[in-house]
């Protein structure tokens, strides 16, 4: 009778083939998950930029109304101060600058992801016999 502790060479070879096959599948799934996470983060950033622009328009309309009210009541200094505030970068952020920053981030991320995928898909050296 054969010893139960011994492993058949065919079984060992089959297990190794399955391990090699699964190792090849891990990289594409990981890359896909990374691409999906990055695209989701960038979509949220774009959404936030649009929402910030909408909020700045609403705030600017409110400030314009306050300035008009102050002018109608004869408080020109207060109206000028409110209009000066309406021109502030805090109230009126540059949408184009935000989009430009996001485009730069996307370019850098794309380059890094391409390098990572290229490094992961490079054929590895065969294992040393032994």
C-alpha cells in the first residue's frame, strides 16, 4: 500500500497549474477595481465642482439682492461692500480652474495606472527548478 502522506505528482502539478492560472487573473481584477475606484472618485469631484458652482450662483444672487435693497434704501456704502464681497474668490470660485486641476489629476492617475498595469502584466521569470 502507498503512504497516505505522499502526494501524487499529477495532483501537485494540477494544483500548481491552478495557482498559476489564478495568479494571472488577480491582476486584471485588481486593475479593474482600481480603475473603477478612481473613476468614481473623479466623478464625485466633478459633481462637487458643479454643485459648488450652483451654490456660488445662488449666493451671488442673494448678494445682488442685498446690494439692490441697500441701494434702494440709500445705503450706498453698504451696497458697495456687498458687491465687493460678491466678487470675492470665496463666493465666486473659478470653475475653469477646478476643472483644469481635475484634468491634471486625471492625466497623472492615468499615467500611474498604465505604468502599474504594464508592470503587472510583464512576464515574470519562470520559477527555478527544484
